[in-house]
C-alpha cells in the first residue's frame, strides 16, 4: 500500500463544520415551483365578454 495523502487545511470547511456544531445542520432543500411552467399553464389572453356569454349559455 502507498502512503496516505495528506489532508490540506481548508478554512471554508473548518468554518462550516464549526457552524454545524453550534447551530446544527441546515434544513433540507426545498423545491421551488418553476415560474415558466406556471406561465405555460395559464391562457395567453383573457376571454372576451362575448366568449364568456356564449360559454355560459351552452353549459346551462
């Protein structure tokens, strides 16, 4: 077996581990809804009054 590689000191890792000891681990990642997908699901134009009146007449 070869020699084990020396661990290089990293200030970032040291600070993060210190913070985890004091505060605790951060909460798990939340998935945010995609704004583009929301925009795709909505109609591009509002319905006109004539279309709304015709639609309500057909359903009733």
